[in-house]
């Protein structure tokens, strides 16, 4: 089946779902190793709650992995013939 025949919704979910799962795993691993209170202690975000730090961390990891998945989908398309 050609990639162009897939509905836009399916293309979007095929990028966001693996990125969501990977971001969840990355968040778990990162915050297992690093305490958000210690990381933010000397910044202007020192008053941020742990839950807030976890949420921001998750969404940043999700953005990073979504970009990676989207680039993979973009670069797997064949080049135009010369």
C-alpha cells in the first residue's frame, strides 16, 4: 500500500503514538535518575512543583520524540527521479 493512500489521521497517529510511548519511558528513566527539586534548585523555576516538572519534562520529551518520528517518516519517502 502506498504511503500517499493512508488517511491523514492514520499518518498522524503513526507519528504521535510511538512518540508518546517513548516520551513516557524517557520521562520515567530521566526522573528516576534526577530529582526535579535538585535540578531546578538554582533556577528561576525553583518554586515549580514536582508534578509540574514531571509534566513539562514529559511534554518536552514528547516534542523531541515526535520530531524524531516525523523526520523518520519524512526521510523514508523515495527521492524524486532525475
